[in-house]
């Protein structure tokens, strides 16, 4: 790429979180500090991103949404403080706020006992505020209840063979005998409900919610079999009650099957999470005048290539002729595979600190140091480099 003139001098910094180390805004700030330290006067725009998992509400708030606090039912049934984001008639809900592992407060919950009821309560509160378009970020769950808890919070009900209300959680679903949907909140029929998914797993089977994600939540092989049986029964009851069978829909297995409940019972559309969130936060507008994008996340791996945040960021930048480089805690993907999705170079923190524990502990410092290397490799104050890499002038770009 030829040298860029001073009117094309902005660097867009758009990382996702570094799980266990840095939130997306913290990672963005560290990258920006490194770039500015290496190239004083460089125009840097910080635009942290999320693909529907933890941190989605924070990213929306940074993009101009209002932070709305509320109380909901947590995954173990306790009441807890949560929040969603609201701008005009659009609300952004983060499933992990009500059903994420961090909401357990260090307590343990059996793999089949967690409920998504609090997610439904967030939806109710957004509806009460007049939201007509609701985006649910489906990631980071500790639950495997197929979304049964959240739809019950919106008026549906599940009964066992004796006509008693069913207990909460995925393990109880195998004993479900009837789903009643006649009392679902009527406002659902008048809104646009979207689900930001970062996976394409179906509800059931070897790639389903129980088999793939159950073990990550502590499920034993026996637990997985019980959860699979419960989700199968849940899918049968939903099909009988709604007339549609969506168990095989890509994304139905997201967040312990919550994607299925949202789509099959509430009529939500399941969409690629990063593309949806980039649209909501105005990423395309931020790219105007950019000469380089710096993205990143904790681990660049095979799952990243299936459409997680850095890939979505890079693809949209490439569509506008803007190159992208990435910072990662560690990288397990070949340069060729990354180049194929638009990431022209990756800078792993493990190049500076091979010990992963220290890498996590010192992530902010290491990210800042890596950003200075990116500045040396990709930016110049003279309008060109001997390597022919894309460059940004730092003489008169705006912050």
C-alpha cells in the first residue's frame, strides 16, 4: 500500500476484552497509550468492541447508550444487581449480566441448576422503559436451560406430569410435560428482538449446548446426558406449543441453549454478534479517514476465525480498504489463516512474556509495549516506510 497523506492519519483502536485480564475499554486505552507514546500527535480513536459476551453493555454505554441499573434473579436464584443499556427505543441486554459465571459471586452452582430467568427480567424492564428494539448479547453463560427460565419470566410456564410448576434449571427439563405460552407478554409481538451470537451451534447433538459447553461449565458425562435429555424434551414441547421446530437453527445452542428459547418462543432473530454490535456502535462511521485498525482479544484461535470480534472488525475495515493488525494474549492461528480474514499481522503478548500467568497479570503493561512495536512497524511521521507497509502521518491528525 502506498504512503498515506496527512488527511488519512487516524488509527482506530477496536479490541474486544482480554478475558480474565482487561475489559475491552481497558485494552483499548492501553493500546492507545502505546501508540501515542511512540508517535506523539498521532490521531487515535478508541472504539472498544464486543460480540455479545461479557462487556457488551459497557461497550454500548461507551458508544452513547445510557447505563440502566436494575435488580434481577441470578443464575442460582438469588437477587442481584444488573444493568442494561438504553438509547432512545433501543436496548442492549447482556445475558452474562444475569446468567454469567461472574454473577455467582464465587459460589458453586450445579451444571444443570442455573436459570436464565434474570435475562427475561431484564427484557421485561427494557419493555417497561418503552424499548421497541432489543438486542440480547448471548455469551458468557453459566446456564444450560435452553432459555426456559427467561421465557418463563415473560409469562410462559412449564408444568410436570402432575400439573405442578417445574423447577428452574436444565436438569429439571427432562420432567417437563407441558409448555403454556398463552400468557406471554403481548408487547413481544410489537418489538424487534435480536440476538447477538458468537457461535453457530445447534441446540442438540454432538455440537449442541450440552455436549460442547456443558463440560466447560463443570458438567460430567452423566450431567451432559441429563442436560441433553432435558433440552430434547424442551425442544419437543416448544415445537408442540409454537408449531415451529428450531432446534437445528445455527446459534440455537448459544449460551446454554438460550438462543433457542429466544428464537423459538419469543420470535427473536439470531445474528452474528460482532456485526450487530459494530452496527449499533457506529464502527463504520469511525472508519472514515482511518489508515490502520488495531484490534485484539485474549486468545486468537480457531474459534476466533468463526466470526468473533477481531475478525468482524478486520472484515469491515478491509471492505473499506483499511488494513488491520491485532494484539493477542496468545495466538494459535497461522499467519495465512489470519490474512485470509483480513488480519495482516498479529502481535502476541507471549512474545514478550512466555509465562501465561504473568502475561495475564501484567496484561496492560504488555499491551502498551506491544502497541509501541506496532507504531514502529506500521506508522511513520514521514509519510512512508522502507518495508512498504501501510503508514499514517502523525503530523496533523486529530485526536
